C-alpha cells in the first residue's frame, strides 16, 4: 500500500491538517514542525495524490488532442507545441490520431470526454460535429485547429491562410514567366486541400486549366501517372505547385530529375539541402499549436467572450526550385 497523509501525520506526531498545510505549501506551521513532517514524507516515500486533489477542485488537469497523424511532420510539430503549453500549465496531454477517419475522430473525442478532460483541441477529420453539443453545453471548451468544425458548431478556430498562401505560390511562379502551372493536391473533401485549390484557381484566373489539376492522396504511382498525363499534353506544364509536404516529396521522386519549377505548400526537412533547394510556402505548426493551446487555457480561466476565428499568415521561402524561369 502507498503511504497516505494519515501515515505521515502518525510518523511525524502531528495532526492531519498540519501535514496537509506542509504538503500544499500553506502558512501557519512552525518551521521545526514542518521540517519533521518533510522528514517523515521522505522516510515513508509519500507522494501527493494529484488526481484526487484536482478532482476536488472540479478539474482533472488533462487536455485532449486529436490530430490527423502523429507521424506527419506538420502534426507532430503542432502536437509538440500544444504539449509544451499544457505542461507549462501543470497539466497532462492525452492525444490520438484519427487517420482522416471521422468515426475514429469521434471515438477519440468521446473517450477523452469520458475521462473528463478539461478541454479539447481538435484537427477534425469529419464535418459533422453535432456530437460535441452535450460537451459544449456542459462547459467543456473546444478549439479547432487547422480545419474548422462542421456547420452549426461555433467554437474557437485557428487556421492557416490557405487561400492566400496558394495564391502567393502561383503568383511567385508567374513572376518567373510560368503560365502553365500544374497542381497536385490532396482529396478535395479535406478543408485545407479545397482551400489551396481555391487559391490556386483564383490566382490563375483565365489561365486555369482543369487538365493540370490532380486532387487525391499522395502516392508514388498516382503522381507518376498524373504527371505523365500532364506532360503528354500539347501545351504541358512548365511549373508545379504541390498542396502539402507529402505531395511535394512524392512529386520530387516522381519527376525523377525532370526540369520543372516547383513551389510546395508546407516546408519539410532537408528542403534546403536539395539542388536546387525547394521553394515553399511555409506555415508554422508550432505557432498554430501554441495559439490553440493558449486560447484553450484562456477559456479554462473563465474567458466567456465570443468564439474567436483566427487565420495565421504564411511566408514564401525562395530556395531555387520556384525561381527556375520558364523556357522559351
């Protein structure tokens, strides 16, 4: 059996309330008595039951985080930043990956809520979040990161400027003479993929060509197939915009040395070491994680203001691939 506060009181020859004051750092205990209590704590190996303490205060000191895939560099960066803020607030983070499956997302959320987490940060996989209403009505704060909630759910949201970032990438390629710009993006059912397609299309305007667009999950054979089809056109692309880091890496392998100007959405490890370096529109997952977590803890401290909908800016990092001029 683990030693209890009562065991400490008996060993130190003091009242239970005296031990409680020493353990919780409260005043009113004579220094010599406090030292005797601390000696008994060390001798018995007593440790405070943190779970019981926070439950008495109506909190569990735990936060739930649902992301797409912890193996994805973007989401691992976001997760690590959230964890840092959670630890700074003396809490524990519970996290899980949905794998882009709405059913798994709901299962994780309901599991975390059953464990009475104090708040939730979610990167949603689905677009129906009505199941959250009982938790929201019970006062559980929820922050959506990277993607917004489905219709009818108004909660704090932290997004990236996906439309503006895609437009910035296309504009950069156009300043280097490119007019035939292909786009490899993710499943358009994903909010960020659809937003980046929108930015790409709006920036091209009348130059937009449906034949230069492929929207599906990143896979080597799919990329090779799509690029081969595009390059076989009478007027093939001279530049390529990729919709996320995984699509960029897949496209680089599928291009197999072919000279095409390239700008990718999302920075990725070693992008600056390739020759030429890969130009990217970079978002900051750590910043998104920190902003989301701080917003959640602000709600936990009692901020009952209207829901905030934040959009974080991106920045273009030119490294060489996006600056290759159009030939002819």
